[in-house]
């Protein structure tokens, strides 16, 4: 099946007062229909620029963006306007009309496309029901919490039946609990309506909670793409490692050296692994960190171990761990 979004050799250069910024450098990737696809990177990596190229809010300097079989840069004004209706977008700061009620906000895009007022109101009420905010229909945005405002924005973006929903840092202004509830709303929208969702974020936890595939951006380039599981178990690039290991870095500062990160999938457990190492080598191994995450429905474990200072023992242990088909990543490179 043809992917719903295909980006090929995309470049975007900004010229500001005689200097140039390469915000996107030769980026190519594809997003399958019905996927929840994450685009992650540090601040300034080029996430917003890339996502704005997906609906041509930003004109690429070169390269192509194909959405649902249509090459966006080749469309006429009118065709582009129609195609854009298929691509909804939500933002970090919600962008609601503050002088209008919740219901009027949700009706607004239907007003633009000429839907009859009574029909628009009925549909808006249904959508508010879907996002769990029907009782706030007559409230004004200023009277809502951040999470509620984002729910209104989601109801509004659904009004025109988009095929694709772009979310640029949609949960970055929200606390972790509210973030969770908004992400699970997005997930259920993906499942119910089959809308392809693109999630732009700087937080790995967001990607792990909802995405199936992910692209890592680093300073305008595409560092790597893959499933969220692949990224969790075996990040291939320094940029991906940095995003995965935010917690590990702190541990590293606290405890110095000899750290390895091991990961496992599914039902297997760490404990026998560590216990066996200790028994075999008769020397302690510190568990600095252990956690199990739900990564789109499957349990994935992560543990950071501090190995003995004796180099030969540590090297032996790492070989043993690698044989167990766990993800093994040496965080401090004291081993050759
Ligand atoms: N309109 C613009 N004019 C000039 N430079 C720009 C423009 N928009 C973005 N840039 C530059 O392009 C680079 C990428 O910016 P972008 O906003 O895409 O990053 P980002 O990954 O979304 O960052 P953040 O996480 O902070 O939102 C930055 O160096 C930025 O300064
Ligand atoms: Mg941004």
C-alpha cells in the first residue's frame, strides 16, 4: 500500500539577514496510513519546520512531499486548499478563539466550509461528546484547564473529517497526568476513525506512550527511523541515545563508571540475569535503575547496572549479557 505521507530529499533553508539556517537537510521517510508516527528531537532540531512542510505552511527549498498520492508542491492554490482540509493540526498553545464559546470554536471550521448552522451545531455537540466535554459547550476557553482546551482543539480539528492529524508539541504545556489522558484520547481517535497521527515532541515518554514508528531528528538531519521498540532496545545513533538515556546520564554523574544499560522484552525478567552474574563471578553488581514500560501495549524492561571495577570481570560480564539476547549498551566506554 502506498504510504499516506512520503517525504523525499526535503531541504529547507531559511535566509535571515544574510545568514542561512539549514532547518531540514535531505530528509526522506514515509508514514503508513493509520499509523501513529512520532517525530522527536531536541529543541531547534527542525521538528516544527518539518511538520509545517507536511501541509505546505512552509514551502520546501527542495525535495517533495506527497500526501495521499498528491505531490503538494505541484498542486494549484485551489487543490492545495482542498488537500489541506484532509490535514488537521493541533498545537502546544491550543490556538482557540478566546472570544467564542467552546461550541462556536468547534463550529468554526464547518462555518468556513459552508456547513448549515443547525447541522454544524449537531455535529459539534457529537464531537464534544467524543472528547468528553459536552457539558462545557457554552463555556469560554478562559474558563477551561489546559487539558480541556486541548480537547476543544481536538474536537474542532475533527469537524472537517481529516485523514491526517499533525500534533506539534500538543501535550508540552500539560502535566504528566493530563498528557496521558490527551494521548489516550488521540489513540482512541486513531483507532475509531483510522486517522493517521503525526506526533511532534521532544519527550521520549510521549513517543513511548502512543507511537508505533518514530523518526529522530538531529540538527536538521534525519538521524534514524524505526519502530519505537527498536529505538528503545537498540538506538543506532548518538542523537537517539541522548533522547533515550536522559535518566541514565544523571545516574552516570552520580556514580561514575562501569555502567551498562540492558533492555528486555515481554515476560522475561532481569533478576535471574543479575543473580547469575553475581553467583558466577562472586562479585557484586549494583542495580542503579530498573523500570518496566508499556510501549504501545507491550511490556519493555530497562535496567542500568554498575559492573565491578576489575576490567576483565566487567568485560566477561558484558559478553555474558550479550549472549543472553538482551539489549546491551555500554554507557561508559572503559571497555575496549
Ligand atoms: N521562520 C524562520 N526563519 C528563520 N529561521 C527559522 C524559522 N523557523 C525556524 N527557523 C530555524 O530553524 C531551526 C529549526 O527550528 P524548528 O522550529 O523547526 O525547531 P524545533 O525542533 O521545532 O524546536 P522546538 O523544540 O524548540 O520547537 C532553528 O535553528 C530555527 O531557528
Ligand atoms: Mg517546534
